[in-house]
C-alpha cells in the first residue's frame, strides 16, 4: 500500500477513531465471509459466479480509483506482466474456490481458501534456504494438524466433500501466487488501481473457464451475484484497504478468524452443516496457524 507523504504536524489530518478502524476491519472480514453464501444461492455455475463478482465490480473500482487520484494508465511492461500473472492466478483461485464452496462445508472452504499466508511462509523458507523457527514451527504444526483433522472429517462425510477441500487448498495456493506476483507492484500503484487492473484481466479468464466447463453463465436471478460483487469485491475489499494499514499483523490475523466463524455459523443455520467437536478442533488449529503465520517474522515483504 502507498504511504502518505509526510507533512508538518499542524497540517496532518486527524486519523479516524481507533474503534472505527477496528469496526471497519471486522466488517470487511464479515462481508468477505458472506460471499460463499451468495455463491451457493446463485443459479449460474460457481465459476460463472466468480466472473460476475469481478465484472460487476469493475466500473465501481475504476471510479473509486479515479476519484482517489490513483492512475490507471502508464503501467510499465514489467509491472504489467506481473499484474497479468497475478490476475491469472487470482482467476484460477476464484474458480477453484467457488467450486470448492459448492462441494464442502463453508467453514472449511473459508479456512482453506485463506491459507495463502501459510503457503507464503513455506515459500519464504525456500527463498531464504533456512529452516523454520519459533512461531514458524508453530504455524506449520498447527496447519498440518488442523488440515488433517478437517480433511479426515470431510472424507468421513463423502469423497465429494474431500474433493471440495482440495479445491479450496488449491485456491489458497493460487492466492499465494497472486500475492507474490503483485508484491513488488503494490508500492508503485494504488490499491484501487491494482484491483481495477486485476478485475479487468481476471474476468475474461474466469469466463473462459466457465464456458470450457459448460456452466450456465447468464443467471435468472441477479440478486445473489450483485450481493456477491458488492460484499466481496467492493465493500469487503474496500473496508480492508481502509483498515489494514492501521493494525499490526496479530490484530489482522485475529480479525481474519471472523471469516470461518461467520461462514460456519450460517453454514449451520442456512444449510444444516453441523460441526462436531473434531471439526471445531480442526478449525481452531488451522485458524491458529493463520494467526501464527501472520505474526511470524516475514521472509518476504508481502502485505495483503
């Protein structure tokens, strides 16, 4: 994210109250957590829903970028290549995740879909050619234990549910590629401008995936798709862009845990997805791994 230029103390604008920024952080995570509900309710295919999520948000993101003074043109070729790579990875991420949402429990889908930070931790070991230490070991052990429990429980329910978990894990891997590709570009362009470019490049990729899979693209009920685009791509992302820069990684990691909690709650109330003690234990372990991976020493300067 861009840093504001330094000004004299008398001319600096007052920051919003701390409670307001915390409310924005939590509300952004809740908005993102409600996205899978819309995917379930959409009468288009799940990958087609990902296309509409991006395409419907595109003009609003471009307008916000222009309004906030972020440039949309003049991107150097090297930066454009990285943005294109990240956008394609994001398209595959959304497509895979939305398929997983249809096939597994919503709490599982949300946790595995957010596993990018843990995957980045592993990538950091490879780049630095070092062994993990401290909280890094804790994140790895907790992640492996939590994933094993959740996947084992999914296998007991049905093979299709386990396949859904694997789709969501693949989505988390693609999201890590997205973060890596855009990591060095974030300091050159505003967050809204980058989101606009990502939607512009990723939406036709997702549409091509949906058509190749033979999914229905044009819905008969637009409400779930409009809600998905507003909640996930505009409101959720917008609130996080506003709030993330004001908090340390520990608070961000803890706020992230509201996503699987909300998803599991409405998964139970709306879709009858009952969680047993082992399911809750697996979610707690994997959620703890997400928090630990965010507060562990970062080997790569990547911010979400």
